[in-house]
């Protein structure tokens, strides 16, 4: 029984890892292709970024959220990153920021393997789904117009 369960779990993990790898087409410092077929929703993305339970972005970053108190100052202001990086570069940094800075404290929001000290209920799961990442990207790209002004 244990062997059958292990085989099923290994199959699920292998399929999930294969889908994760297939979905990401790295080109230099970017992931050009969206992670989902559904375009991102900027309104949902803003909610994720501002959420203290989902994205947790404001623990380290500050941004255009006047209603949110206690925004972070450990990382660049969100507008600075948006202004200097393309959508594909932002996607890559959310998927796996340690690829660019091995010492970063920013979590890999989409990678789901290769971590240490993960609570069992979170093993093999990304922090954000591909759709949530695309929603956050839609929000960040919407800020480009504001930053450019």
C-alpha cells in the first residue's frame, strides 16, 4: 500500500514539476511567455500585492497604497522596479528571484521545489499560482503609466 501511494505521489510531483518547467521559457533574465492562457487582472493583482496574507509584498516593499500602514523599506519601492524592468523581467523575478541574487530575502513565488525547512502542508506548492503571478504583473504594468508621468 505504501509503495502504491508513494508511486502516485511521485507521479503527481513529477507531473507538477514538468508542467512548471514547461510553462517557463527563460530568455536571458526574462520569462517572455505568460504562465497562463488567461490574461492577468490588475485589480486582483493589486489585492494580492497589498495582502498581508497572500503576496506579503508590503513586508519588504513600499508602494502606492495610501490605505496600508507599515509598508516595508527592505527592498526597492515597487514603482522603482516597475520603471526599470520589462514585464518579462518582472515575471522572472517573481518566479525565482534567487536566480538573479542568490542572497535575496524575496521568496520564489512560483518555484515549488528545492527549498529548506518547509512546513509539510506547503511542500511542493508555489506561494502564488501562475494566474496570481499574471494578475500581479498586470497590476505592476499598470503602474508603468503612473511612474512615467
